[in-house]
């Protein structure tokens, strides 16, 4: 089993900080720390098993290949991968319109 290097793209870091701010303000720092630890474990697991994520049907026919989404704690993480790397592209809270946010983000990059 190959472990791919994880690369967080600039936009995904901003998304993650927004989610952190929301969780800390709405719940607590302790809740955020628990969620953050869970996401760190998920990212490690995905680095070894990139196919574990779900197919993104919204990308069918667009030419975007090897894109997956993973859902955890009301947030979707969208990533792409090749033989060497996993690119974390965005985090989308499930309360947002996934398709609109996804297309806007991918077309702007």
C-alpha cells in the first residue's frame, strides 16, 4: 500500500479555518480539537486509500478525473489524487449548496 503525500491547497486551508471558527464559536474549543483530530486521522487514512471517498457525480463529463469527496461531521472534503499526491481542494459544510460551491471553486482555480 502506497502512502501519498498530502497537499492542502490554499483555498482548502481557508475553508478549514472558517469551519474551525464556526465550531469554536457555536460549540467549544474542545469540540473543535476533537473534530480536528478526527479529520487528521481521516486524511492519514485517505493518503493510503484514496479510493475510499465517494464519486462526485456533479463532475461527470467535466474532464475532472480522480476527484473524490469524503463526508464527516456535516462537512464534505473534496480531494483529487495521482500516484504521488493527494490534493485537498476544499471543505464544504453540508448546509451549503454542494454543486454550486464545487463548480464555482473548481472553475476559479
